[in-house]
C-alpha cells in the first residue's frame, strides 16, 4: 500500500483508537496469555496511579483513511530528577513503548516517522536534539534445575510487605534527590528516574495478574515475598524489591538500595540469596538485575560460589535496544544509576518489566527499537516571590552581624542522648528546635541561632541545636564534590543519615527538652538545607509537637510534602532551588505561610555556606533572620 508523506497524520489517540492500539499489540505480545486476558491486564494496569492522567497514546494514520492505524505507541510519564548545574529539578520522563506497526506498512519506516513526530511534540523541538547512547549491562543468576536452599535464619534480615516497600521507596527518593542536588557540572546534565510507589505498585499488580494466569500450582500456593531489608546497628543497611515475571520465567530485581556505595557485598549477597530462593519457590529459573554496581556484581559472584555447581552468574553488555536520552543543545547527559537499576530501560511492549526485550531471531513480526526520551520542562527564570499569608514586621532588634570569628553566646548540654547547643534567655516560654545542615556547628549557623534567641524581647525563645551526627558532620570541602572520592563520601554520608530516619528521633528529643525545662510551652522548628527536609517530615508526622515551621534554603523541595503541613510555614529559598518547585509548594500549602525566593543568594546562605565577608550576602543573611523572627513572632 502506498503512503503519501503529506497525508500522514500523527495525533493523540481517541478512546476507540486506544482500544485498537492494544488489540493490535495483543496480536504480537499476548501469548502465552489469551488475547482477552492480555487486554484485561492492560486495562487494569492503565487504571493504576502510575498511569491515570499521565499516560498518552499516539497514533499515525492516513488522513484519507483515519480508521486504519498505521503505527501507534504508548507514552508513560515517570517521575525523574535532573541536575544541569543548578541543583536538582523535578521533571517528568517520557518513556515510549508498546510500539506497533500494521503488517501492511512494516519495513517502510512508519514507526520511525511516528516516533519522530511524537518526539517533536514532547520536546517542543525539531531536529536540534542530541541523542546519547547509554551503556546497558545485565547480571543474571541462572540456577536452571538446581535445588536452591533456603537462606539460613538471620535476625538482621526482614521480609517486607508491599506497604513497607512503599515507605522505603519514598525514603529512597528523598535520598536520591539529595544526592543528585549535590552534583555540580556546567558540562553534564545528570538524569535519574525515580523509583516511585506508583511504579512499584504497577509492577507488583502486573506480577500478581500473571501469576494468576500463568503461575504453576507450586507458584500459586507459595506466599509471595516481594522484598527484604538488611539492618545493622545504625538502621537499614540495604534493601531490595523484586517482581516475578511468569511470562519470561524470571524474577526481576527492581531496586537495590544501600547505605554506602562500597563495601556492601556481604549484605547484598544475603539479599540476592533471598531473591534467588524466592524465584526457586515460584518455579522460575533466573534472577535478573540491570546496571548492577560493582558491589552488586561482586555480591552475585559471592553468592554463586556459595550456592555451588549448577548456578551461573553472568554479567554481560546488552547492546540491543540500548535506551537513548534526548535533550536540546550539545550538552552531555549522564545517568545516575548508583542505586536505581531498573527504570532507565523499559520493555518493548510491557511484557518484560525491567529491561529491553532480549535480542530475538527476526520473523515476519519485525521488532522496532526503543528510545528513552527525557522531557525537560521549559526553563524558568528565578524571580522573587512576594510574601504571602499576612507577614508582618517583627518587634526585634537584630544585633550587628559578625563577618568572621563569631563567639557563640550559648552552651552545650546533653539532652535526650544528643550533645545540644542551647541559647536563649532563662525565662523563655517558647522553643525553636534548629536542624542544622550537613556541616554541623558552623559559626554562621550558631550566630543565626543566637539571633533568633536574643533579638525579640516580646517573644523570647530557647533555641536548641542537637547534634544528630554525633560529632561526625560532612566535610564542607566535599560540597560541591569535585572528585569521585568526595562524591562517594558525600553519598555515604546521606546514606547514613537519611532525613526520615533523623526525623523519627525528633519527637523523643522534644520530649526530653520538655522534661528538662517545663516552662517551654510551645515549640517551633527551623531546618536548613538537608535539615529543611527533616523539619518538614517531622512537622507532617502524627502528633507533631510543632506549632510552626520554617524551612530555609531546603534541599529536596517536594510539593507533595506541603499537603501534610497543618501549621503555619515559612519557606525561604535561595536562587539555587528550583523556582517551579517552590511555586508549586506554595500553591499546595493550605496554612498561613510566608514563601520567598532570595534569588541572588546561594543554597546555604543563612547557614554554613554563608560568606558574610560579602556585603550583599551579609545584608540578605540579616534580612532572612528578620523574616524568621517576624514569622515566629506572629505564629508561635
């Protein structure tokens, strides 16, 4: 059949065309499911949180024959983060899959034409983009017909329910965003897809459906385990989740997270043993991971040696269907895959959940290549956001700012098991818990605490800064990281002190403060940078002790966090925080608020990274603390 180029139309699919799109796909990819089973599965998956409202379907057809779909595809939007040198930005990544071409038009480049047209729409650009091939490696633990023994009982290992995995996914996203925000390069844009709870739920739902249709009697009788965590003395050391695929007879590991980048082979090997044992219990033959780190690779080999003959551990490059990244301009793109393995590569037709379709012998059903496409938002200009929520001038007298060599006014006390800087008048009836940044007790932070404690005679505050790091803060020379060693140390630090874990200790600390000083009737919280995330999580918690919160140049701004804030909030952002995220956060808040961007200041200008020798920094440092005093004077 002859196609006239000018007659081709690329458009969003109608409901009827979406149905036809999946019916067409079922011709190639339904087996061993029946077509009705395949269509029912796709319909159910499309109703999940990972798809509803954020999935697009595109069709290519002849304007003279709109009822005949020449080629079609699905576009799934996934949460992602990028860093192009100005900190972390939350974006959506468009993943193009489920590509189908009508039999009459194969080998004529129709799928390519469809993809080019879709990409133009998604990227709002013509052909000036850059496509960078991404290396793809796969590690397989194949045990064939070997008998796999159950792992020995280990008090440090916990098998997890789906809701527990969901909570760990959320924590890991926060850590991933924080790590990404610390990368700095004007030549490289770093990209990371995020392992969201919606995506986890999608894969588990798909796995359960396939188990129901294709699982053996043994598999159906087996109680499913979808993940485990390994805990050490300091909390969770490593964890993972996986999904059995009863079509390919493999178990795919979706995510392995570790608290450190190196030296984790032993706990990872224990986790892999749990996964292999689970695959064996289901009657599967292989465990698969995409883009394993060196530690994961070594752990796989370690486990293979432990399990003995008949178990093969295979690491191989997969040049087939290598995903591509697309962006504007001639800028280099780099994936960040230190802890996320699975979601950079997506299946050709949603039949393999965690990777590109393996190379197959070409038949009359010619396969098409898959391209990963990053959809970057329009760049936003940083601008000062007007204060909102009835902000008023403070009744305060901020002392002259000391540029260097500040002598703190407070003392250090032991409270709730934490060495704590305490400052403020003895007759204070209000308290501010300050969560410092990752660099600990810097003089700029201590001077800020003294300003809050001693500058407002009408509202007297006792200000307390507990040392969550037990005397081992991050070295400020690590930020921004300039060497691989600094990146590794910074990443390990965040793995040891994730915000949710620290936030869990805050209520007990406040209770210890109350027991030591019963005159303190009201509590507020202030968080800088990393501490801003801790403060937000603490305030969202059930039975939070805080009646007001301030987040100052906070890391990992997530508009979703604003939904859980039930007390007045101030957010003072620097020019390094994504303006769009700040705006969305403000719009989501439903409480009295003061939101402002100090557009010419860097991330950290009111804490450890403040260079008070610069007049403009000193001026905005002072103004920032006046804003905080005014805010707490009104709301606490």
